[in-house]
């Protein structure tokens, strides 16, 4: 009998404690669920921010590399075209310096017009030039040669130029190919050779500079990867395999 009475008293005393513990456990579970939901929301927000950040970081990288790679590439292509013309003129002038010479006379000329598009403002205008005809004799055979001079703004300017510099029956020194006497020029090949050398020496260093700049930048991307966009990175350090920020470049200069 005493056992049952003591058990009942114990249960009576423990019931409030158990109820309180159960309530605390329930509230603890609710807190845990709230924390889980809050963490899930924060993770989702972080993923969205990372996605936006990835898009935001790709665009500066693209523009940065278009600047550091695109400009040297376009400049190299442009300079390559100029250097190719210089080399072609150099080789042609060397061959023409071995040609034979004779004297000829101006016979007549023809003025012509052509369309010219300005590279600065992309405006098409009409320019004028003239085709000069001259005759020369080789081994008692009479030949006729031509030379084109253009770049005049109107036909009167072209007419004045030809009458001043190449009047009729003016004597000219003619350079002709001894293997093909019909192939001739009246401009000194030495002057053309000298002009080709000057143009080559003028543009070739810039061509080398832009190509080295291009190779250096592409090598950095291949060996190191794209530069970070937290700040502007000027150049790759191929020895340490890191990108050097522009701020450190300025500090080194100062």
C-alpha cells in the first residue's frame, strides 16, 4: 500500500517537471526548424548572389582581355599589311636596279577620275589623276610606257601638275627590263628602295612590340588563368605565375 502511495506522490511531483520539459523540447524543436529555414533562405540568397557575381565578373574580364589582346592583335594585323607592302616594294626595287637605262620622251597624257573613301570620316569623294605616256627606243625598236600619278582634288590641278613636270617632248630617263623591253618605269628604283627601307624601319619596331605584348598576355592566360577582377591587373608575372595589380605597378614606379 505504501508503495502505491509513494508512486502516486512521485508521479504527482514529476508530472509538472515532465510537462515543462516537453514544452521546452517542443520549443527547442521549433527553434531548430526556424534556424534550418533561415539557413536555407541564406543559402539560397548566397547562391543567387554568387550567380549574379559570376555574371558580373565575367563581363569585366571579357572587356579587359578585349583591350589587352584585341588592340595588339588589330595593330599587328594592320602593321603586318604595311610591312608586307614595304617588303614587296623593297624586292621589286632591288630587281629594277639591275635594269638597263635609256632616254625617252613624253608623248601625251590622259586625266581620269576615281572614287576615294576617306578613312577618317568615311566620306566618298572624287579624286583625279593622270596617265602619262612616254616613248623610248631599245635596239632601234620603239616602245611606249605609262606611269600613273593620282591624288589631285580636281582635274585642273592634275592638268597643271602634268604640264609643269612632264611637258610634251620632255626627255626622261627610262629604266627597262632587258629581258622584256616593254616593261619599263620612269621613277628611280633607288628612291623607291630607300623609301621602302625607311617605311620598314619606321613600322617594324611597333610590329614587334605589339606582337610581344600579345604573346605575353596570352601566355599569362594560358599559364596562370584569367586575372581576378577585384582590381585592375596590368600584367602577368610568368616567373611567380601570378597577376600583378596596376596599383603595385604604380608603387614600383614611384
